[in-house]
C-alpha cells in the first residue's frame, strides 16, 4: 500500500509500505480522508523539537477517517462498514509511525474489548477510535480530531457563561478554541492571528480580530478586554507577553501550541495581578460526544476550516502541506482511498 513517509527531516515522500497486521482486537480499515496538522505534522516533517522522542523514517498523519473492512476475532464494538475516527498504523520493519494515518490501509483497536478481557490499562489513546454517525461526510469528519483535542483542553480549563476569551493563533487549533469558547457561552471572543484569517475568525464567532504584526498590539487588544482566559494556540516565544497586560486579575492563561517548544517563557509582572497558569492536557475520548452534538447542531462546521472544493490526492500530499505553509488554506484535506 502507499503511505506518506518522512524519510529524513525535510524529505516527505509517498512510497509503498507493508499492509498493517491485524491482531485479535484490531479492525482493518480503508482510509478515506486525512487532514494536515500545521503543528505536529509540520514539525515532524521539518525535524523541529517535539514534546516526545522522534525517530525517522516515519509514517505521518493523525487526523484520518476510515471505514472498517474486517474485524479481528476479539472485536466487539466495531463492525464492517463503520465510519471511524483516528485510524492509524503501527511501527513496522524499521519504519516508525507518528501515527501513520496518511496511508491507504490503517487499523483501529477495540480498547473496550481489551479492557474487558485482558484488564489492560489503555493510555490517553483509549478514546481516539470512535464510530461516527452513518450520514457523516468523511472528508468533513477529518476536523473531528482537532475539535475533540481542543474541546477537551478548554473544557478542562473551564469557560463560564459570559467570559471573555482571547486566542493567540488563527490556524485550525486557534479557530477551534474560539469556536468552542463561543459554543460554551463566552460573551466576548477575540483573536490575534494572521490578517488573512480575519473572515475565518468572524465565521467561528470572534467579535474582534488583531493582526499579530501590529506594533501596538497590547494597547489595541486592551480596548476590547480584559480577558478571563488567554489561550496560546501557537506557542511562539514572546507572544503571550505581548497580550498578558490584557488579562483580568485572577484570570487564566494556557499554552497549547508547540512552535517554540521548550523555549517559551512568560514575564509575570506584565499581568495586572495574579493569574493561573493552566496546563490541563486533553483526552479526545471525553469530548467525542459533545463534538458530534455541536456538529449536528451546526455549531461546528467543517466548511469554516476546510476547502472542500480542493482536495489533494495522496500523491500530492507535499503540495497540500505547501498550501498550508503559504496560508492558502487553513487545513488541507487529503484523499486516501
């Protein structure tokens, strides 16, 4: 089968790899679509520092949707024909997987059955494989992974009715945080990002938008603040400090982005009072049902994030990442079947 492989930092290719081995609790899936991740995927391609060890060559892709073809003997909660989330590949023959979703064939695990029969504890990945409603558009469903991660993260921090929320970053994650904040009852949602994303920010509920290139950023943002919560969805050195004066005394800040992983510092004296640094992590599984509800209610719309008219075939995945890098698209969709 074909898969997207980063041979060495900076070298992304599509080549033949072995078919996944299906174990007792696994399901073999036909992979339908995947979405690019500006954070993790791009950093893996370029060999940037990451919060985990990285080994090359590696199979790429963690936002893919597939359809179950056949199930292992121990599978109880999936069946052929199911549309499922976060399909992956495992390490194989010297080829590492992070998470290997940009491939023609993938697998999912039945974590519930594993727990039931083996008593084996499952890590944070336990909730990544879920069945989607039958009528779901699989290309649009590639957004589910981003939405689950970001909704779990912001839910763990907490957004109260009427809160003011500022998001740094106008990529898929930043837009998702703004979208969630609005859906959770925030009254004032603002964003700092690329000037080209102003319309996208408005579409997901932002009342105010500021280009990160503004020299008077702090003063301009302060006019629509102060904010109960500031989320940095990018993680660039110095960005939080620029807006920290707009935080309410007793407010919360959180960093989700990893662009300058391990290098970001915050100067607390820039804040107008004490504040809480929140680092809640996330668990996709705990947010799955809520994301589906928001989607079905029309409060999370893939068309606000994805260019559904220009879907890239797997062989052109390099061009998909180029389109993201040039900010021609927020996230690119890749056809894998």
